[in-house]
C-alpha cells in the first residue's frame, strides 16, 4: 500500500537544525541564524534538500523555544526577522527549502494572550483551559509529559488552575475556541507568505481535549484517553489543510505521540487530507517500557520489528533515528566505541534505504554521541530537571536517578555541533550555553571533510546513491528472511529489485543467500557497502556479515 504521487518533498533529504546548538556567529555561546546561513554550503554539499528549523521565535526559553511568547517575532538570541528572511532567501538560492516548527498545543505563559487571560480579560481567558480545583485538590488527576502533574494555580487566585500538558510555563490552548483556530490560521499564513515550505507540527495530535474528567489512573499520562488523537483533533487538522495549507506548495509532518500505525494512517493517510506524514515513536520506544525513563536493554530485533511494521503498514513514512528529544542513535542503536564509524554508517545506510522521507538530525552525519555530562548540574533540559524532582519524591536512589538521567536527558542531542577539534568546537568563540562533548577533539566536521572514509563522507555518498536509485526512493517494501538481528528487506519496482541487508550487531552473522534472494537463478550484485574492501559476497551461498555490516545488492 503506497502512495503514487511524486510530490517534490517526498524524497527530499531533511536536515533538522536545533538552532541553539548549531553555529554561533557572534560569540555569545548560543547558535544563531547568521551562523546557520554560514553553513548552507556545507548542507548543500551534504545533499540536504530541506531544513527543519526548530523554534527561533520569541520565547523565555523554559523549553528552549517550544514555549512561544510571540509567533511572529524572532528571539534576539537567534537574530532578527531580516536574518530569518535572508536565511529563507539564501537557502532558496541553493535549492534548499525551509520548514518551521509549529507549536500550537500550548504557548508560553509569557505570551500576551496568557498575560491578558490571567489579568481577567474574558476573550483571552477563553484561549486557555482554566478549571476550579475540587475539595482542595487539583481539578483532575492528569499527568504531564514531563512527569509532573499538569495543573498550575493562576497567580492571585485561590482555587483556579490552568492546564499544561508539558511544563507549567507552557499553558495549553483551548482548541474548542474558534478564535484560537483563527489565530493559528493567521500564523500559518504569516510564515507561508514569507516563503517557507511547510511545518513540523509539534505534538499535533493532543490539541482537542474531549473532557477534563479524571482519567483512568496510569503510571504516566493519566488522562491521555481524553485528548489523544480525538475526532475534534482530526477535524482541526482537516480544516487547517482545507482553509490554509492546501493553498500553498507546502507539506506538513506531524509529531504524533503514542500512535500505532492505524492511528498514524488516520492522521496522514492520503484519503484523510490531514497531515502529509507523521513521526511515529514505536521504534523510539524499543528500549523502554512505556515511558522513556523505564529503560530496558536495547535489542536490535525489537527495533527491526517496529521499523518493519511501519514500513509495511504505512503509505509513506517520515524516517528518523534522532532528533532534539532523543539520545544519539550511535550511542543507542550502534556502538560509540570500537565500532563507532562502521555502526554510524550502517545506521545511515538503513535510514536512507527505508521507504519514506529521510530526516537527519544535526551532528548525526558525523556520528556525534550522547553528551558526557558529569551529573544533572551540567544538564539544562527542563524535562530532566522536572523528572529528577519526581524521581526524588518517589525516593529513587541517587545512583539510579543519575544513571537514568544520563541515559534519557534530551541534552544528549543538544550538545553543540562539533565543527572542529578547537576549543569551542568551531561552534562558538565564547562560552557555550551547554557543555561541548570532549570527544569533539576527534569527532568533528573539519577532520571528516578531509577523510574519504569518514562517517560524513559515507552520508554524502549514500544520499547521492539514494537520489540515484528509483527503488530506494519510490520502490515498494518487503521484509526478507534473515537471522533475527539482521534486518533484510527489498525495495522493488516492476523491473528492479534492490536487496538491503543490515547486521544490527557487533557480532558476525551468517546470512543464507537463498533466504534473501527473491528469484531462482538470479545473481546479487553488490552496489553499496559500509566496508571498504569487499570479497565478492554474491559468489557464495553463505554471507558472513561482519559487525554492523550494511550492503545494498541489485538482484539481476
Ligand atoms: O515533544 C513532544 C513529546 O512528547 C516530548 O515529551 C518528547 O517525546 C519527549 O520529550 C521525549 O523524551 C515536543 C518537542 O519535540 C519537545 O522538544 C517539546 O518539549 C514538547 O513537544 C513540548 O512542546
Ligand atoms: Ca550567537
């Protein structure tokens, strides 16, 4: 079941920039828009077609910009509106389009709307979700995504609270209110008229709350059943598309939390006319139980199972292994030690062979690893600090808290981009806002640009290979038989058959050619591999796949 319309963005290679950590042009230790402009040629050279720009709007930075206080202003840390318009222009001259982060489940509590609401302005009070506490308790028993409760008392009130599914400085908008809908339509038009090419839509499937009743008590996210992908939410997405988005040459990718493929198809199936694609989380939950802080051992077969399900069930995918919220993929699904480079390349090859739009997160292309934080004092992530408080209140032992936080802090993905091995990593001449990983001394762009066998060089070659491959871009998908920790699949069109094999482990794995082939008397001709020298594999019946080996064969 796959889509046929070859929209320009379907096979665009998307590169996510977390602006705060990408490139600091003025030495204040914070990445900025002029810094991004200075790296556009690097991105072009890599093969990037689209930039997903995480929030650069005015914000008090409680959640590093995912708490917006003015949707039409650029935070001075990042530059000016002129800088932003120059970025859009300069990117366009390089045939790179920009999508922005649309964060409209909530605003910052410092947004004018919320300030007026708490001052008692009736119109703006209806922009948010207020409710009286009951019998000295909170209005209901819901839990927030950040591991705390999700009601905060209104300043100056005895018993009035406002809802926040994230931090208390991120009050949820009331999407029952048509005026909120109209405001968001205007925000979309404002940015689309500036020439952006679409939006990454933040937690876009929790907008419409059906009720504020107590939820069925759960370990986390009690109350989810009242706001998760509700019919009201679908209606909003359909109308936003109909009223605004369909009038522009743009696309949307939804960050849709906690959806299975059925729910995902209900949000982005071509017949639904809501979102163009969605980020699923099932593969991001293969090494945890339910919520991210209940970590389990990573088992490749679980990752393969999740990826296979989404490749099989979805018309189209938004494929990613990293973003600004997730640990670095080489530290999580690869090996950031002995097999660092080869496992980065395997993950690159896998990402760029799957059916769907490929998303690469800043630094992934050079194999950046999780941060090297000493303890919570070196972390800035509001989620980590909130969760630490909750774990303390639950009497988690210090060592366990410390271990869990280092494994799960979103700051693992937010350490400054490693451009060089110099002090400041070529990211800044000043003091960086977040600790730079000490391994920038040997994992950096400058070094890898000079090395034709680097992770960066592999990403460039694999991106070019994918762009040249009809099957990897548009082919159908079918899983092939293989040992459980080897991911083998084929991508095929009417006349071409491309076989992809990934050893997801640090151990040698035997792969029986007969199990992988799809036709009698065919030959598997090796077209791409992450190992340089390659004995002629296809001549034998038994492949012996080396640690983290990745191969692409054409079946001829
Ligand atoms: O994240 C939504 C979300 O579910 C987060 O809880 C995320 O899955 C979790 O932090 C993973 O550890 C989006 C943004 O990506 C995130 O940066 C924001 O903090 C959040 O929404 C609120 O806007
Ligand atoms: Ca700066």
